[in-house]
């Protein structure tokens, strides 16, 4: 079993924030791959399903971004999962908007959701980094991250989420390079 966590903040007022792109990604995966309805579980919302032969629990922590690790650790303990079974989908300032990179391990790079997971489970898990771009100056980062995607970005956002979801079977099969390549190819079209 794998645990795929979308990072974000709960509540309608945060729904379109760049910081919530992780929630958006797992919502799209759940919808496209016919996962069970979301239910309140593990201090968040959870949905079980399959992608290919892999059983996957999608999780959206309701603990707010800075405390995401509590929810993730509870789900991991319940299913007796090692950090290697975890994939976190999150916004990434250091990637151009709507670019996708996957890496395993590493630091939190100032991302409080990742920092919280690191504190609870260590760093040896996979991260799907969803680019939101950098606003140019560190004083503008908070407003950028906690700001909504612009209307002009909505088509690109929908394309990104659709590509990530459509190519999720490569992630489920642990072929991260193929996943990144296929997502990039879809986004070029």
C-alpha cells in the first residue's frame, strides 16, 4: 500500500491558493481514478483506491499546513507504512510555474508542510514538487504562496493537474523518471 498526501490548508477560503496545489492534485487523482468518496479520518480527509495494481490511500491533512505531519504520521502508523511508501504532493517556489519534479529525500527548503512531515517521519519519502514560481523577492513570498492562482493561470493549472493525474500510474509503479517525462510531454501539447 502507498500513502499519497496532498499538502494544503482546509477551508474554502484557501481552496485556490498556490499553497493548496497538493490538495488539488490528490482531488484530481481521486476523481480521475475512481477512488472511494472522501471521509474524515487521520485528522484529515482520506480516500482509498487503486491505480494499476497498487492500493493507494489519498490523504488531505486537516491540521493546517504547518502541522501536516501529525495527520500523515497517524495514517502511516495505522497502515504500518514506512516513509518509503509515502508520496507528498506540494507547491514548490523554486520551480517554474506548472513544472513538475519528483525527488526522494532532501530538506524542506522552507516548506512548513514538509518540515512537519520530516519531524514526524524523517526525510526518506518521495516528493512531487509542483511548481508555482517565485515572486522575485523574499518579502513577497508569503503573499504569493497564500494568494490565489490568477484567472489567466487556470487553464495551465487544469492542464497540470490533469497531466499529473493521467500519468499517476507511473508514480504508482515507482517509475518517477517516466512520470516526469510523460507529464512534460502532455504539457507541451
